[in-house]
């Protein structure tokens, strides 16, 4: 029997430098825990130009890339690994659209509506697919392998 427990999934969250500076960390973490995620890992890190560019390599050809790197290196960020059923989509749903201006109108209860400012300064990151999540988790947490869960479950 599965006891109704679905497939557990992980996602990577960043509280970006503006979110940390604005003191939104506790509010964001409360939302995470109220939404039923487990926080498997958490660390504070200061990115440099090289690591920020590597993290957002998919955007390296975009016009906003150098501005994005500058933003992401503007102060320490907090990285977290969350786990629950459908964690990737669940977290993306909670943060709302990329542009915080839009979020405030269309998703007023979203995290980006709460702490974001505009298209760039949107205070949080969420992985966009399970594949991205595994890559991004290993970027910040080398010792947390893709296959194993830290949480023991009785899945019989
Ligand atoms: P994220 O990867 O940070 O979770 O954000 P996202 O999927 O919603 O948006 P994405 O397209 O992946 O963009 C990554 C981050 O780049 C900044 N951005 N600036 N100025 C611009 O037009 C622009 N577009 C995106 C944002 O900080 C965005 O979160
Ligand atoms: Mg993205």
C-alpha cells in the first residue's frame, strides 16, 4: 500500500540578495513550511561573477545577462533544497510570475508579489523542471546526491 504518499520531488530555492537584504527570509521560510515542504538543506552563499554566470548559463546570450550577474552577486543569498510531492511545480506556483510588477496584479498572494520589485529583482528563484532541480541542487550542495533521500520513509 502506498498510503496515498505520492512521488517525492526536490527543488532548489534561492532567496536572492534583495530578499535577504529586505529581511524577507523568515516570511519566505514560514510560507515554505506552511505549504508542507521539508527543508533538506540550507546554506548562505556569496556568488561571484563566475559562479553566478554558471548558475544562469542558460541565459548567457540574453541582453539582461550581465545585469542579472551583477544582481545575483550584490550580496549573500540563501540556497535551500525543498522536498515534497511535485515540489518543482508547487514552488513555482507559490512564487508567481517572473516580473514582480505582474505578480502584484495577477498573483497578489504570491511570494514575488510580497517581496519582489520588478522584472529582475524578484527576490526568489525556483527550479523550472525536475532536471534543472537536480543540476541546481548539485551546484550548491555537492554532497546531496540525486538518487538518495535524506528522509526515511515506509513506502511499502
Ligand atoms: P528564476 O530562474 O530566477 O527562478 O526566474 P524565472 O525562471 O522566473 O525567470 P528566468 O527567465 O529564468 O530569468 C532568470 C532571472 O533573470 C532575471 N531576468 N531579468 N530584465 C529582464 O528582462 C529579465 N528577465 C529575467 C530575473 O531575476 C529572473 O528571475
Ligand atoms: Mg528560470
